[in-house]
């Protein structure tokens, strides 16, 4: 089994605005007519409204509205080139941009209308238009076990870079997501791996997703890899990932278990500039990436 973690951008919206360059004329005409509703949804000023729409569309029963849009837009017939996410997945896996049975995809999206809508249609393309295999996660579930084999849309609240505190909280959320995947999706033992595809998405998050991949690699014996698609050559580029000793991470971050700022020097400086920064001679502060790793490792918050 493979967990495919895909950072979602908005390139698929460009395809929906102008489908003629990607698909044959008859299908392009159908898509052009039906895409107006999708594109209008992507322009909503408040992401919460789009989130509620996705919850309604992908509930216990697939809504008739979504079913009709799938029929008209026919994502099962889209080529991988309709988005950077699908193109990278296709070239890295050679699966014709389709999520095979038993494997799991996690589409990580910003907390924006365009991000959520883009994630939905990338997920539907991955499943060949099978909405029953698509799940929307407005918040993290207690367990991911029942979500194996699906394409999950993982909305990351506050991932819109409004301010540093919001971004730190978003990175903490990513850490919790990673911990949930490790503990309840990835089975212990067997030939399993985790694969990150980082060609699409909110560019500021890419280094943090690489850090998340490294953090997950440090917590499991499963193979964890990450890649991007070179735009000029269409070659898949493998990204270097470190495996950091868990004892080092615990030793460095344990002091931050009850807060983001400490006045006690960490035992070493291995993660300085990475998970935390030295503010002055008596103060060290957790970075946004450090918040993600802290959540990934499940450090208790103050009062727990």
C-alpha cells in the first residue's frame, strides 16, 4: 500500500477555464458549458462557504448536483496534463493519473475557495470520477482507518498566510495530519511506503511539507520519498530527505512541550534555525516548522 500525499495548487482551474488545449473538441465543449458553476464556486470570497458545499456534496450520499457535474465534466476522461498535481503523479507512478484500489491519496489544500475546489476535481480525476472514493476532511478525524483506499481532501485551516501565528497553527495541523496517517492508515510491517508530490500548491508550504516528509521518515520504517516535476523537461526529480534520530528530536523539542517560547537553552543546537530560533541570550522560540514536528510527535500541550 502507498499513501500518496499531494500538495494541491490551482492549475486545474486553468484547464476548466480553457479545456480545448487538453481534450478533444466535443468533450471540451461539454466541459466549457458545465464549468461555470465550478469556477463560480472557486471565486467565493469566504472559504467556509465552499467547505460547507463540499460537505454537502460528499456526505453519506453523493448529492445529485455533484453527480450531474461529474457526468457533464467527465473527469474520468481527463488526461494527466490538466493539472500539475495529476501530471506529477502520472509521471512518478506510471498509473495514468489513477488511484489504484487499496492505495490512499491525501490532497493537502490551502484554506481557500480555489484550493478546495481544485482539490475536489483533482481527487475526482484520480478516482476516475468515482465520488464514493472521495472524502472531504474539514477537520481531522479521530482515526483514518476507514479512509484507506480513498482520495482524501485535507483542508488545512488557516493555511492562507494572513499572519505568522496562523501559519504556525497551520503547520501544527499538518503535523497532526502526519501523525494520524502514521498511526491509523499505514499498517505495521509489509511492503508499504509514503510518497509526497510537491509540484502544486501554496509555494510557501513546500519546504514545510518536505520537513513533514522528513519527520514522518524519522518515525517509521516505511519508505518515505518526495518528488517534484521539472517543468522544462517533464522529468521527475527526487528530493533529498533526511532521517533524523528520534532521540535528538525528543531531546530538542521536549522543552517546548508546554509552549512556543522557552528561557532555557536546548541541550544541543542541532535543530536551531530549523525547529526553533534563538531570539536572544535567554530566549528561544519555536518556528512554524517546529510546531509541525511537535504535533507530529504528539507532545502534550500545556495542561494535559
